[in-house]
């Protein structure tokens, strides 16, 4: 049952996965408390470790139920399959974009290595590997210039996204120009 729930959550992640966790924790807590209750009825002493573990599982179940209710409020309107497909295509397009040929694209060799697309007043950042995505407005991220690298000739910049600062890196001229054009259009 536990393995099946874990596989279900892995294959189809959703808010209901948190609810499944809560129910499983509640079942384990009830089972262990039931065993302890039967021992007491038979005149024995309950195992203190089992009672402690049961109470710990019970508190975890309550916490998961609260988390689930919060998630349901946050995601009252779930995205449709078409919206998810659109976003998946956008992620693919951002990863494939070349700043030399696309004036809305940025290539930011940080860790993680970000690729970005500047669409209107919104910037979509996608990690080249993994599933990290960040969406930012014109005042939520910044590329601060810090001179030129004498060895490579690239402009050195610091990247700030939602208050997180990335170490200084060299940015190619096409990405730098694309950023400056976008900045002038959106921070005026």
C-alpha cells in the first residue's frame, strides 16, 4: 500500500499526494495506538517507544492535512492540459533559443546554467538541466555589469533573481544587448 502510494505520487504528482501521505500516517498511528490499547486492556504496559512513535506519526498526519488544505486554496484553479502543454513547449523553446538569432533570449552561464526568454515584461528562466523554472518581472531580476574580462573580452555581470545573487560570470555580447534592450523597454 505504501509503495503503491509512493509510485502514484511519483507518476502523477498532485496536491492529493499530500492527502494520501496524511491518510497513511494516520493509519500507522491508529494501528500502533490500537496495539498499545490492547496491551493495556490485557493488563500489560504499553511500549513507550511505540506510543511516542504513534504520537509522532499522528502529529505528522495532522500537519499533512493542514498542508493539503493550504494547497487546495492555492491551486483552486488547476491548469488545463493545454496550458501545461503550452508551458512545456515554452520550456523547450527557451532551452533551444540562441541569443545571436533571438533578440528575446539570454544565455546565463551560472550554476545552475540558466537560459532565459524575455517575453513582454516577464522573464522566464529555465535551467539547462533539471526542472528548475523561475518567472520574474522587470524589477525582480537584474544583471549588474562589473567591467570586461581582459582574457575573453566578455562583459562581467552579477545576476540577481528574486533577491538571490549568483557569482560573477562573463556574458556573451548578444545576451547583454538583448537584456539592455529589454531593460530599456520595461523599466522606463
